[in-house]
C-alpha cells in the first residue's frame, strides 16, 4: 500500500506544471546568484580626507586609500567642517583627518555595519603607514599578525554556501509538505483516503518519503553547483553532509505536515509556516552569532534544529570535522526530527 501511495504523490508532483520546475530552478538560482549577493564584505566606502599636514607621508597615505578596492576616494577637503557636510548629505561614509602626524577617523553611523567596518579597514591602512591616533595608547601600536586556520583566503562564499544549503532545504522540504494535505482538503480528495483502511503511519510516510527523496536531489544539485561554479567542496566527509541534510529534511517535512494537519486553507498554512520559518532562521545563528543574542533568546537555540544544522554543516564543510565533532548536533537533530514525525502522525485525524 505504501508503494502505491508514494507513486500517487510523485504522479501529482509530475502533473503539476509548476512544482517540477520549482524543484530544479530554485536550488540553481539560490546557489548561482545568492553567494554573490549575500556578501557581508564592506566595499565602496566613500572617504573624504582632510590633510592638514600636506607631507610626503600623508600624500602617500591618500594615494593608498584611493587605490584600495574597499574605498572610493571622495576628495580632499579644506576643513573638517566641510567634510562633515558631505557626511550629513550622505555623500561620504568616513572622514580621515591628518594633523601633526596623527589621524582622526569619523564614520557615519547611520549604516552601522558600513561605518564600523569601513573605519576598521581605514584604521588598519593608516596604522600600517605609521600614523597614530591621538586617543590610542602606545601599546595599541604594537603590530600583530593573524593566522586563519580555516578559510585561509577569507572567501565569504565558502562561509555562505552551507547557510544557503540550509535555506534551500528549509524552504523546499518545509513549504511543499505544508501545502500537501491542505491542498487535498480543499480539493476534497482527502475524504477518499479517510474511508480506506490505510493507517496513519502509512499515510504520513507516503507524504514524507517523496520530500526526503527531493531533499537528496536538492542537496546533490547544490553540492555539484558549488563545485562547478565556485570550486568549493566539503572538506569533511560527504556522507555526513547528506546525513545532516536528511535529518533537517525530516524535521521540516514533519513540521510542515503538522501545520497542514491543523490548517483548513492554504492561506492559513502558508502564514503559520512563514511565521515559524522566519523565527527559526533568525534565531539559528545563520546570519549573526548566537552568543550575541540576549540570554532569553539564546535559550531558544537549544530547541532550534536549524541552529544544530548550521553549526554542524559548517564544521564539516569548512573545518573538515568528522562524526565525533558533530555527534551532539546529529543526536539533537535526530531527537527533534523523530519527535516531530511522531507528532505529525498523531495530529493527523483520519476521520475529519
């Protein structure tokens, strides 16, 4: 019986004019476009320079700033007040004032990330040139070095591709099952299933298994594209990437079916699923470190499967971690996934 129900699911997907194209095109677009767009590296910072000294050293520094790929040289201003007018009008992001062999950096904090990162880049260039900040202690001028053990070239795409893989898995294996049972409720075909002797477990498995197979296909497409387009491959075991992806698919497909079981219309199911997906994603550490959250928000990561997946997939993908390094995350994902699958079965009311 399970075999024929799974066959029915694939027939429904194939006969849908939109879903097969979505399953293929969505991971392709995400992996080929988003790594170029979702880049936290700050560039094109407009810098106004107020050079009071007019020395050979300060002129050399101005030339270095103008030649940097991170900055756009906004020109030299006669006074600090003149440069500040550019800041107020949004024409400049950072002001560099050079006076008596010292420097002062003032950043526009309206865009906090651009201002702080831009001033940090600029401060590094100035420090290398031998100038000192009047506010900095002498000990702060000590030169230091940084050794990057992982992602040595600081390639942001290597950091983002595991995160994009998580987003693709979340959307593909979460929203499609959410709309499945609700779609059958609206079309009336769910009543035909309710009068058959099919058990709850068989029915729910027939809904989950197709999306697990779709998840395998999506993961494969994403990994192949990461290799072909960017030359990026997992440093750790490939099979462990698939295990983590399938555990995440187990959670989201089960969670989608739970929402579908409690929803009466597609609109209701979509809004509820979107609410939880946004919360899960933003509280997972996908974009920002979880340790930067307030303590009450950080406590939610203990029950957030996306947090365990992101932590584990980056450990395997970037650091080359083996199973023992991510065993905790695997166990947590397994426990949460099995719990949600059981809830999906119990919440399905066969005689509704």
